[in-house]
C-alpha cells in the first residue's frame, strides 16, 4: 500500500484557484451528498441487504470447523482457502456473468448463492459439504462485492468520491460487524445450523424487498463537471468565508404547467443539496400567478464557488428540464450575502489573527 501511494500521482483535476476544503465542513457536505444522491442511496441499500447476512458464515466458520465438523485449525485453513479459490475463480467469470445477467440480476444471483452456501454450512457434518459450501460462498461473495463496489464508484462524481466511498465502507463493514455479533448471539440461542438457516432466509427475503433499488454499473449517468453556471456578478470583492449565501432563482411559468413544473423542481432540489446547498425551498407569488421563487442557502461564498464546479452534465440536463417551463427568457438568478456589520468585521479580523 505504501509503494502504491508513492507511485501514485494526483491527476490535477482539483480546481487550482480554490483552496482545500475544511475538514468538518467537507465531511458534513459529503454526508449531505450521500443523503441526496439517489444512485448512491440505492447502492447502500443493496449493500445493507447483503453484508449483514453474508457475515454469518464468516463469523461462524471457526465454530463450524471445530464443533460441527469436528475438525481443527487445519480444516479451518482449508475452508478459508476454498473461499479464496471460489472468489478467484468467480472473478474470471464476472465479465461474462455481468454481460449475461446485468448488474442487478448478478447481485441477486450472488445473494441466492450465499443463501445456498449458508444452508450447506448448516447441514455440514463432514469436510466435503463444508468445502463445497466454501467454494460457493467465495464465488457468490466476489460477484456481489465487485458489482456493488463498482456501483458505488460510478454513483459518485470525482469531487466527493472519497467521502462517498467512505460512507459505503461504513455501511459495508458496519453491516459485517453488526451481523457477526447478531449471528453469534443467534447461534448461542438456537445452535449453529439454525443460525445459518435464519441468515439464509433473511438474505433471500432481502432480494425482492430491495429489487427496486437499481445499481449503477454501466456509467450511463454523466458525472463529469458541466461548468455551465455563469460567474456571479458582484460589485465588490467578497471574502471567501462570508456567508451564508442565499441564492434565489425566479421563474415565470404557464399556470397550466404548475404541477409538472413543481415536480421537476422537486427533483432538482436534490441536485442543489448534494452539491452543497441546504435550506432549499420554493415559493409561489400570491399576487402574480405563475411566478415562483426557488431559494437555497450555501454556507459561504467560497462554498458557492465550489458549487459552480460541482454541477455535472447530468445535473445540467435536469436543470434544462426545469428551465423549459420558463415562459420567456431565462430564470433570473440573484445572490444575497449576509451583510458585514462593524461587529462582524471585528470578529473576523480577530479570527484571522488568532
């Protein structure tokens, strides 16, 4: 890992004129992005429907080798080796399986295979069935793990990929940890076979329950920066840490298109939030029919400048859908920033000196 880090060179994709993000603010924005990224959320749901149940055979395998099959460390090593052989062999067949089944069906097949392996582990009383179960578990594990990993990466734009993958890793390893503790307790209550059978049933139940959560593995969503937002107009220089910033977008819409426009705007609200905004809202003019005001807040002027660089081409298409409802011209965008009084200037100067 150290050698890989020494060899690796940064691509230079980060904006050269914007300073690095602050630690706590960056983590908060990363979590907000994960919350409002529907493709990442679907991937996290699919991960949560697999790893807690697949963790059962990882957690209980030493007990299967010692108590159920009446083996020892040597047998346990063979079972782990068989899982590795299954995973390595399955990796060679993944491209063909994915092209034949597709990502969602491949994860479902891997989940079913894991359930089969769990049942075999529960039934094993001698080494042969346990070794077969290990091979099936390895093939199923790599099929699901690789597919969900790719989905998590493709669901994230470059600027937040590290933070988004950290959220995915937390779900994955958190599910493994919680599942291991849970199935250990279940095994203590109802025995090893019962724990394996219960985990198999729960994993099979998760397949239809989460089927609507589709994975992203073909890169059909274009997450490259669009850079189509114009630079905000301001009459004086604005400090980077000035904020919060209130952004308003004024629309004039045909009253007959009211429901369709509001639905499209609601979908656009997720894009605003996952790129760094909070406090999003839409208001309808009580005196003029068809006049709407979209508003959202950004923590600082610098954060709003970053927001300009985070908007993707997929977001651009979504914004075009909303702007098609504009009767004439383009929506008017206005930026408001919290005024600096004498007191706030003094506090900011003290902060910068301290």
